[in-house]
């Protein structure tokens, strides 16, 4: 299996999991789970939510 095949398969599997979680969990909460890819060699995490007055809260970080 070539690297590009592994990347494609990983993208498909993680995309399917993300889609299933959105339909089964996040939709009923009015939220959305997203997955993003980039070519930079780093790992990052980000989350946000709306508080009572609809201001966006931010939680995030990047790991190199």
C-alpha cells in the first residue's frame, strides 16, 4: 500500500466516523464536529461553544 492510499483510507474512515457522530450526537445538540487536514507537520486541537448570550468561547492549542 502506498502512502497516498493510506492517506485516502484514513481520510475516508475518519470522515465516516465524523459524519456518524454528527448525525447521532451533535445534531440533537445543535452542534457540529469537523475534521481538518493540513500539510504542516503539527497536531492541533480546537473547540468552541456558545454561552448564554451567544458569545463564542474558544479553546484550542497546537502541538509541533
